[in-house]
C-alpha cells in the first residue's frame, strides 16, 4: 500500500494552522500539527481592516509553515483562507503578500467552506445522517448531511470573534436570531429543521466544551473524536462556563480559549433549541480533512475509513507478510450470524492483531489495549474502540480478565463477543506462528456439539497440544461441548 504525504495550511480567523498527513488517501493520519494564534478575525469586530502587525505575523507564519511542509517532502500542499481573509477590507493584501513568498492562497467563499466542513464529517462517518456545525472565529457553517452526501448548507456571520451580537441575549433570543439569519440567506423554507438527529460539532471552542464535559462526567478517555454529549449539556454547564474562576480551577480549558467559551456555549445551546438534536457529537475532522476527501475518487470515497486505517497500520507493524484480511476471512465462519457492524469491528481487530510484537511480552496486552483505545482511528465511537481493545487484549493476554475501564465504555455482551474474536485470532496465530501460511489449508467449523479444526496439505504437520488447547478455549467460549482437530 502506497502512502501519500499531504499538507494543508488553513488561514482561519483565530489561528493559522499547518497539518501534515501521511498514510492512505482514504484515512489520512496527522503526523505534524502546528498553529500560530494570529487572530486575523479580530478586524471583523472592528473596522474590518487587518492591521500591519497582524499582517506581518500572518505572513511570517505562512512562510514558516510552507518551509516546514516542503522540508517534510509533502506530495501536495494546499493553502486556504476562510472568513477573516475573505471579509477583511484588505484581505487581498494578505493573498498578495503570500504570493510574494511563493505561496498561493485560495480564499474560500462561505459555500465552499461549509461544503468542506460537511465533507470532513462524511470522511470520518460515511453514513452520518444529521447536521454539521463548524464554528470558527468569523463564521458558523450549518450543513445537513445524509447518505454520504451534503444537502442544504448555510454560512452565518457568527463566530467566536463576533460575540458582541450574543451578549445579553437569552438562548431563545439567540435561537430566533439564528432562524432569522438563515431565512435571510436561504428563504423561509430553504433550510430544513429535522429533530432527533445527531449534531456534529467542529471547531476549537466546541472541542473545548467537549473536554469540559468529559471532565464533568468523569469520562475515562481523553479522545475527542466522535465523543457523544447529551443535548442538555450546554445549558447544564452554562453556570460553570460563565464562572471564570471556577472554570480556571478545572484546569481543562486552555487560557486562550476561556474568553470565547461562554459565547460558543450560548451559541451551541441555541443550535440545540433550533435543531433539537438527539445528541451532540464532537468531530475532529473538519475543513482540512474535507478538502482532502474532496480530492478522492468515487472508489476511494466508498472505502470504510476504519478498515483502511487499521489495514495500513497492521501492514506497517506486522512481523510477517501481511495477512490480516485473510485472518478475518478465516475466523468469519464461526461468527456467521453477527451483524455487519460487528463484522467490521472484528475485521479491524484482525488487521491490528500482529501490531505489538516489538513490545516486551509482559506488556503486549497493555500496548494492544492502548493501540485500540488511543489510536487515531476514524469512523468509531468510544464503545467501538473498547470492543476492538477487548479482542486485542485477549489475543495477547489469553484468559486474563479484561481491564475494568472497558466495561465503562461498552456493553457486557459486546465485550464478551470481542473476547471470543480474540480467542479465534489467538488460535490462528498459534497454528502457524502468526505467519498466515496455514490459513489456506485449514478451516474451523462446528456442528451442534463439536468445534472442529480441519487441517490439510502442509498444515497437517502443525497439529500440537498448544493448538488443541487454544481450540478448546474457543470451543468453550462458543458453547460447544468439545473440540477436535481433524487432519487429511
């Protein structure tokens, strides 16, 4: 699998950020991320002119980031600017200054910015059916997504640097303001309001809100990607967020984000009142990832991002010629009745099952657990991570009890099923030493009472007591009375 290295420089209203991605096009993995807090959008709340000091700082950041990207030998570099640059009276001066440095800047209009944000969420969650909200310093984009496609979208002049418009207003009043702004741009019936759908949140201030909610809820992970929040949370946490001293004591919110958080939360509460979502979902995929996704072929877009990412990492880290997909196919007959969603997570576990062998044997199970829980995996929620972790833990820890934290993230039945996947993978790895060479000459099958491992060809020479023990462990977990190895 050929990896590609791509970079995006995003000239936003609050920050200018460089992100460099590596890996497969369908599942780009950030390998470098740096931002410069320039606050170009401060002019939007004033005279609309980017002052000379800010302009100089912005151009210096662009020069540094472009130089870094080239040093990292990226295959492609795209430089885009959003609300602050397109709305500033002298935004073109920034574009021309960058051009003098040999840097071409694309100034995105509101429609294109909203499109990129929506595609970012779809790249992470291909089956997303709900709304996307991207809150930046200068604008708020709202996009309806369903069936892997973008539908109605709107860009509103409301951002974290334009909080004056929100001061002194109730949630109801801000909701009415949102509805009126949308009606002006799209007409009275030009934007749908469908309740009980997820709302995907993009933007640094809303990610800060999610971190605060994690802290408040005692959540066991710090992974923001697809973190799910109940819709009443903005209203419930508002008193804490408006108490600057209490907020600082949590030590959760970066000082640079604290001033913007009350307005961002008030706006989020109004969005909840407007759209009536069933849950809020934190997205770490947004405009930059959407720009990359937009460049993919239709075939690449149809790939499952989780499977693409785990396949790439599994091949990169495996000891022997990669056979993760063949392993998934080998154990599949034992789990023929499972759902497509379960089969997907099972395959991901198979693809990653040979990824921690460079670790001391005493710690392989722990590292496998961390790989599943903390890895940069797209298209999964916390329970999915826990289920994959349970399978990988079992591969390397055998019958050792699962870590307690997994029970806080996924249901007992799902974890129990994942343990059985792990036992099946563990059997395959013992059968041929993890090489995959015996998979084509063997199969596992069961009737009402017996689980059988059938060996043929060269695989008949691989029978052993340890293989029998692992087969029996799998049989007991599946509820079979006994197991046997059949050769010939």
